[in-house]
């Protein structure tokens, strides 16, 4: 393949006698490496290498200014913002949210040599018209708002003046200065300039290149296919056609560098793949296939990432047998685990309150991999601390609590010591933590992590210098904003050979480079091209008026780069996401649609790739009863099955297996708000405490009125006992506390009302019962155990009462068919009542005993006591009596259920819930 750079070098060597006296200017530094290599290949003698500049370095050389980094620019801009105008200014952390946009605008204004005075006068006038107040007299807020727009031109002048005074500049200022100093440069220079591979030039670049072309012996080579120039509406030739028609140095002269490779025979595959990860997965599959079937295609190949965030997942999918790869882009520092660790720690201290740290913020920090690493190095366990927090239900944790649990240690102090909203102290702690991490054995042997630590050590030292130089960073909030700003601009650079192996790069890094095999990902609207984003304070109409670039020009830039990659390539694979969304781009790119409808390109094949995902049929979980499991069942049977555990089996045998046999319960969590089971425990314990003095007595109105006086004290005591150190002074827990008070008050008031017509005697409260069961065919001990919430006599009839804080309906405790008890979980409440009745009968043997069993549901208290009942039909009479015959019938049903549980031949099989 004859590359563009090779064509240019061949032409230059054929026309220039002394290539040492040539200055090459290219769009990027990376292209300079390939140019230097090609020159070395093309000459047979030792010479001094020609000067090779990227356009930015070349313009910087002419201007004599040094590029200020983004952070310095932001601080200088804020300094200018504070200096200009006498109106209320925003804090530094608020400024950081929009300061970057203003920097981009200033940069663009200078690169396109726009008169900032006139432009910002127009912007201020537009804002004056657009402001939302309809009154003649403006409020102070609106005046401050308009003052900002009126002073933008002065902020711009002050900002540029401050940078120039220090010999610094932002990109636009450097470009503007280079145009001013260009005449001096042209007078002094003696070498010939050769510009190559340019497309979309800003006004400063355009003026500079035109002047050098007109006033010196200079040449420019254009990297474009002739077919795009001839097509008057094709965006790939949009800019170069305009230069050909407007530059006097190009009029009536043939353009150099024009090629005719685009219409040659190629293999172009357009592949739709669902979602981003599937795209990089497919790239890995594609590389494996090419490596196996046509390895020569990978000798000059590139993977161009439309979405550069796919770099990390892509690296995991590159086949192991492809060893030669080179990554030209850096890994964003904000995507590293170390970045999230320091951000978690910063947010952790920022969110500290007078009560201490909210447990979620602490848990976020404790579960981070680097915190775990630091704890392990100290011989401590983050898991143990997390368990203590959850067990004690601490919603807020103070440093004193942490110190009492973990003891005194330097690393503990660095992590948790109160920094009192002092950015300098936080940075000092971070620098020491970097050193602590560096000493860990597993880290010291990992070169990649050490590289990250060095980068963060440098970053925190820069932050420290800024904090000492400027007073703006006076809170953790402003430090966090600045830290995130640093992370968004810093990268970790990979080392590799830029001229060997598969090149992995972004779209802009592919400028001037040609590859035989190109794999291009994320060719979706919103990515390639980037779409109608206008991240600017300058309205669209003003941009158009002042010849500033808009999304239309950006679309043409992407179109050029897309088609330039295709020009000399022989094998092209274009991937797009078939499942568009807001985060992963829109529909298939218009560039693909344009390619598919190109009448001259008949070799484009499109298809949808099916992700290589193994599917598994949905099956029921089945647990066979092994010897060890049968032994465990016998052990649990001897200790006792509870009515709730047996109900759990009826609901789903797998839940019974996990929760009641293996004791695998829900994960322990801190209860910010009262959980339903904790709510129920508090109600049960409070009713027991209030009614215990009344056991074996008949209830009286006076006695219950006296009990009501103790409700608040009793509920508070049980709240503190069960909810541990959870907060009940505010929020939902405060409301829940009063809901429980209301429930119990209503319960006692109802009993007082009933005493007007009935007699009630309390026989027992919260009685623990354990009764042995004799089941035919089972030769091992089986016990039924449970706790009866209340046993009373209501008008002489013994009742077994179960309190429920959840909702229970009457239909849940009424039976027409005994078989449904162990088949339908809807009747689990009736099943439990009969279990309690069975235990009561076995502990109180009496052939003539008759009782009732019912549920008092505090959720639907107005339904009264929901008594167990048998009935012949849906509308038939109800029989609430439970006698020996009923107990015998139920015992047969219960025996069948327990036999099923204990039968080794019947596995635990999952039920659909």
C-alpha cells in the first residue's frame, strides 16, 4: 500500500536537493514519527534530519509563548473574573462548573481572530433582551446576571493580559499572537516550509499558512481523494474545496497530494452489534478470525475507537496470541480505581455532620478495594467493622467510635481524622496515603499501579501548590471540584512502538496515517458525528455571523476523517451499536447511510452480528436430599419445626432449605428506617410488657386506663432495645414511633369498649411451647415449637390470639377444604393458627376441650379478631370452634407435610411465587 506520507516523501525527494533545509508542518506529533521513519527509509546516506513540527508546536514556536495548562488558565480566569466589575461574584467551586465553557469561548474567539469587543457587546445586548423580568426596575439578582454579560469583554482582556505578562497563553491566544508576529518570522526564516495533511483550519492557521505560501517558497499537500473534491456536495471535501476557491496561492494551480484510491476495490463490512461491550467483544472475535485466516492483514492494521471510553474493555478482548499492539491514546485518570478511592475519601470528609458520618458514606469507603488493602496491611478487617456498624444499627458514626474499635494507628488517622474542611490538610493526608500504598507488597510489585501512584503523587503536589498560591480553594467542596477537573484532563500514557503491530487510537489520532485494515467502532449519531452540541455562551446566530464553527462544520470534519480512513484501506470493518440510547449514541450514523447509498461503492456488505452469548434454559431449582441433608433435616426436626418455617416450606421448599435448614438469611443491613420485622418485634414486646401485670385476672376498664399511661414509656424502651442505636428523633422513624403508639392505644381502647358487653381474662402471654409429634413411619424425634402471643378467655371461651402487624384478610383464615392448607400459601395464616391450637391441646390434654384461634391484624384493626373458621360453602355458616376432632384432622395433614419434608426420595423443588 502506497501511503500518503510515502507519496509526499517521494515527491519532495524528487524536487528538493537538500531536505535538511525543509521544515515539515503536520496536523499532529504522531504523524511526525511516521514521516521521520519514511524519510529514513527513502534515503541512502546520513543527513541531518529536517525540522518536523505539529501545527501547534509550529505556531507556539512563532508566538514565543508557552501553553498554560488548563488548571492555570482556570485560576487566571477566575482572578480576572474577580477583578473586573463591582457586583456579587460566585464562589470558586460554582465558577468551576461554567469556567471551562468560558475558556473554550475565549480560545475559539482568538483562534478565529474575532473582534471580542464587538462580539461580547452583541452577547450582552442579547441577554438584556432575553432576561425574564418584565418590570422596568430590575432586581438585584437580574442586575448581577446582566453585569456578568456586560463585563465579559473586559474579563477577556484582563485574562489575556495576565497570561501574556507571564509569557503564557491559551491555544487561541498563542495562535492570535503568532499571526501578529508572523512578519518577523517570515523575514528571518530561510528554509522551505512544507505543509501536509491539513483539512479544517481555523482563521489564524489559514492566515498563517496562506502568508507563508505567498511570501516564501512553500508547498502544501492535501490528503484527499479527487472524487470528494469533484462532488460539490460531499462534506469530505467541504473545507479543501473552499480553500481552493478562496486562497490566492491555490487559484489556477493544481492541488498537490490528491489521490484516486477511494474507488479502488475494497472489502467493506458494516456490522451492527447490540451495545458497547458486544462491539469490543466482536472486535476481539474479528481479530482472532483474521489472525487465523489472513494474518498478513494485521501487519498494517488499526482499531479506531469512535468512543474512546471503550479502550479498557477492548484491551480485555484482544486475543492473547496477538502480542504486537500499540495504544496511542492515554487511559483517562478518572477511570482508574485509585481515582475513585481518593474521590470517595474526599466526599466522605465533605459529608461529615455534627453527628458524625452517615453510615452509607463510611461503608462506601470501607468496601473500596484500596481501603481493604490498607486495613489488611494493618492486620485489621473492614468486614468486622462493617458487621459491628450493622449489628449496632449505627446510622451515624463518629471518629471516637472508629478509634475505640480500631485503636490508634497512623493509617487510621490519615483515613478518618477530622480535617475540619481544610483542603491543605486533606492533600497532606492524600500524599501520605500514596506513600502508605506504595509500601504494600502487592502494590510495590505492580508496575501499572506504581505508575498510577506516581501520577497521583504529582497531581496532589500540584494541588498543594495551587492551594498555597490561591486563596480560592478554601473548602473541601472547591477542592473536590478542582480534583475532578484534574481527573478529566489527565491521562496515563502507554508505552509502545508506534510503527509496529495493531495500532489502537482515537479518530483524531488517525490524521495523515494510512492502514490496509481498519476496524472502526461506535459509528453512531452523537459519536461520529458528534451532533448538535453547543457548549458555549455564544448564541448560534452570532457564531454564524462571526464565522465561528458550529455543529455543521464539526460534521464536515468527522466526514473527512471517516472517508480519509477508507481512501487507501483494503479491508474495512465499520461497527455500530444497534441499541441506541442517550449514553451510547443515537441511531446508525448518517456516514454509514451515505456509504451504503453511494452508487460507486457496490462492495459494501451490511449485516447484524449476533452476540456470542451462551443462553441457558430457565429451569426450576431442584435440591436432592443427600445423606448429609437428611441428617440435617432430622437434627432440625428434633430441635423443632416452627409454624412459620413450615409455612415457608408450603410457600417455596427452596426457601425452607436455604433459610430454615442452612440458616442463610437476608444480608445484615443498617436500618435507617424501621424494617417490618423490627416493627413487629417492638409491638409484640410492648403489648407483652403492658399486659403481663394483668395475667390471670379479668380485664377492667380502670386497669386498662392505667395501662395506657405506660404506653409511651414502654414503647420507647422497646424501641431502644430492638432498634439498638438507631435514630428515632426525626424522619420516618419518628413517624413510625408514633404509629406504634397509635396502634397500641387503639388496641387497648377497643378492649375497653368490648368490656362493656363482654368479659376478658388474660391466661398467658408469649408462651413458648414445644410438643413432640408421633408420625407413623418416622422413627426419629420430631418437635413442633412456637410462641403463643396471647391466650385469653372471651366470655368463657378460650382463645389463642396471634398479633400481626401486616395485613391479614378474613379469607386467609377460613377453610372449606383441608387439602389447601399445605398446597396454597394463601392459607398460611390458618395453618399457623391450627399449629398453635395443636400445641395448646397437647400441653392441655382434655377430651372435651374447645378453643378458638384468631389473628388481630393491627393493619386492618377495624375487622376485629379474625377467627379461624370451617365452612361447607362460600356463603355457608361458619364454625369457629376447634375441638379434638379438628385437631386430629389437622394432625393428619401436618404429618403428611412433615413426611414429605423428611422423605429422602422427594427433593426440594422450587415453586413459582
